[in-house]
C-alpha cells in the first residue's frame, strides 16, 4: 500500500495506447519519453495477450482473460472502475473507438461517464468511412486545403490533416473530465484514455510523417504502403520502411495529444498531484516473425509494451524485472489510498515506484488463441473457437508453447529478437521448471465457461454484436 506518511494522489490518469510496442518510445515521442524518464519505467512489461480482447481484462478487469468466462471482457468480480466508484472516486473513461472496449463487452462498468465514439455514423457514406479508416483518411487528406482555409477564416489553428482515430474528440472529453475534477475538490478522480492511432491502418497527419522521415515519405509512398498492406500483397523492404514510418508518425501524433492533456492538468493545478500511468495494451509486428499487425503469436514485439508509473514525489528509476499489466488496477487503487479487492490478481507496483526493492516474482505469462493457421480469419476470441498457445517470461528467458505442444525457449540476452531457440540443456534446470510450471498454471486457469464476465453465457458471437461495434471491428480487420 501507499508508503506510510505519503498522502494519496489527488487523481490517476491512465493512458493506454493500442498496439504500442516497447521500442516505440524515443526521439519522435518526446513527451512519452520524458514521462518514462521522470517516472518509473518497467522495461519488461508484458501484456496478457497479443491483442486487445486478451489484454484488457488485465488492465481494467484486474483478472487474466478467460479466468472467469470463455468470452473476452472484464471479470465477473468488480472491475477497477467499479471498485473506485464504490469508494467515491469520480471516474471517466474515453475509448477512441476500439470495438472490444465498449459497453457490449462490459468495459463501461463503474464509469460515471464513458465514451467509445461508435454511434456517430448515421448515413451510408458515414458508415462506409467509419468502416474504412484508410479511405476516410485519404478523403480527409484531399479535403485538407479547404478545411485548413476554413479553420484560418474562423481563427482556429488546424493541427491535424486527418482524424480517423477520434483523437480530437478524445481530447475534448479528457479536458471536460479535468474540468470536472478541478471543480470537485472533495473527490479524487480516475481518468482513462485509450488511443487508437498506432493501430492499423496507420493514418497520421502528414506533418508527423514528414517529421519522422525528414520528408522522405510522401503521399505516394504512403498510399502505396496502405494499398499493398491492405490488399495482402507481399511487403518489400521499401514498403516495410514506409509502414514503420507511418507507425512512428502515429506514435508522434499520440505523443502530441498526451502533451496537450498533461498541459490541461497543469493549467487546472492538478498535474503535480496526479499519478500518470502509461501502457501499451499489446505490441505490433513488422515482419519480425513473418507477419504484420498482431496475429496470434507471443513473441516480444507482440507482448512487450511500455509501462510507466509517474507518481508524485517518487524518484525516477528503471526496473528490468518482468511485470504483468494486471498490476495496473492494484497500483491505481494504491495511488489513491484504497485497498485493492482480494479478487485482483495483480500486485501494486507503488512500493517499487516509491523506492522499495521489487519483490521476487515468478515468470509472467501471456496467452493467445489460434485457428487452423496463424492468419485464419476471424481471429479466435472465444475459448472454443481456437487452440491456446502460452508464453512465460523471466528477465532473461522466453518460453513459448505452441498449440501442438511444441516448445521454444529463447535466451533474450543473446537473442533479443527471439529467432534462435535453444535446447533444454541450455536453460538452467530450475528456470526451466519455473517456466513450465507458469505455463501449466496459466492454461489451468482457463475457464470452463460456466461463469460469465463482460458478455454473458453464449453471447458474443459475431452475428450478435451490435451493428456499430461490428462495423468498427471490421475496420480494425477483425472480422
């Protein structure tokens, strides 16, 4: 719990960024990089799975996916937001359009205000553009000169050429939540923001593309990269560089938005009293193991993510021991001076953040579900729809057990890219036993489906998903 004598934070700002790789923070993300330097950066943070529905049960539900139900969604036990709301904390959640983080899947539970931006497309054209964000982006690109001129006539600065990720609307909701927190001094606050810019397709504003590429990637290369990736064409080295540049530019776009949100906190006099937590929900692959995006695999590029806790008065530090994202909910509770419920599976990281020696912990696990092949569509999201694969990580070793039972172990100190599996004899016997036991325990935790979390019983099949959510999942490439 909170260090004795230290007052709890006035509030917690939780920033999650979809598909944000561990190596995404750098020169092109100065705000996020400075946040990591100012706070505690957990260098081996591990997502609960390869994509959002398998990761967020940890982040907001405080329980690993499938521990309580055969469908994705937060656990049946109280969620983080429900726990905070019951304790009198003002709660606000803003999800920039990820269909898996909606009311349908139970992620609105406990939030006083909740927005997912999935009910705005009323016309056929609007619905088409919402389902095709790359086309939407190019429509906005082409309309940029007129929009820019209109903004100047109105006396406004137009910061972005495109906004397919609801970034502007997310900021407005964030500013409203900060205003509410400022005006209600008697209640602590919890604000969760989920950004979608770094999720495929990457459609950042052109100025961010120019900034990360020194102008070397223009509109033609951007369009070609989108076309080749979107049509499933073979991606050559030049196209891969373009896609990674677009991804980095999207991260820069998020960075600039986070800077504005932090400035708003400062203007309200809340920044130095607020614990700020940053995390990617999962990573993103750029052909490191043969694919793009985040298919059901468990290599580092897919499950290692940034994880930063910037707590008022705490020293800056870096921690290399693996930690799971399910440590987010108890850490939030701890920062606000609240006791986490016993059902929360993670551990508070606040003692480590405030200077304590991190406790010894076992390997951190992740899980995925695979169909007949890695690229089978739709990607399985219910236990009965695919076969699980599991990974376990220590500071040095990665253990991956494939659906057919084949095991690969990687020495990340010698092979950080996880390309050359080693034999069992190369792994210390005690370490191997620990990795195998962690993988076994994670698989044993899979639910038999007798209980339900965010989606009840047999619900959750694609044909039952509400139209707006279904269209958004289509747009993200999930159906």
